[in-house]
């Protein structure tokens, strides 16, 4: 019969540390792969949404005019137009600075 003492179920050894370290490295690599795939998917989604929004802006203008009539300046259409104008200004400013070498 066991009478107590310093018995431990897990006795540290170099092989245990190597195994845990290997598992942690594997989990880290899986995390990097998953986060990279998530970022690729998220950027692809944003490109699709922006492209489709611009397509709708030029083909279904009655949707945007109806939104402006219903919500005024605080609707999606105003945000959409202002956001894209600001984006256009920022991109053109960045290109200008890049060509000038600033």
C-alpha cells in the first residue's frame, strides 16, 4: 500500500519536453496557416463587395436614389459615396507621392 511521499504521475524528462515543444510548434504553424487563409478570404470578400457595390451604383441607380429619399444624408448611400471619394483621394495622393519620391 502506498503511504504518500513525493510520487508524481508526470516525471519531467527531456523526451517529454521535446514532445510538448513539438506539439506547440505544430500548433503555431497551424495557426499561421489558418490566419493566412482567413486574411486571403477576407480580402477577397472585400474586393467582391466593393466591386459589386460599384457595379450596382452604375446599373441600379434607383436603389441609391430611393435610399437617399428615405434616409437622407444619414443612409448607406451617403456613406458609400463619401467612403469611395475619400478612398479615391487617398489612392491618388499615395500615387502622387510615390511618383515624386517623397
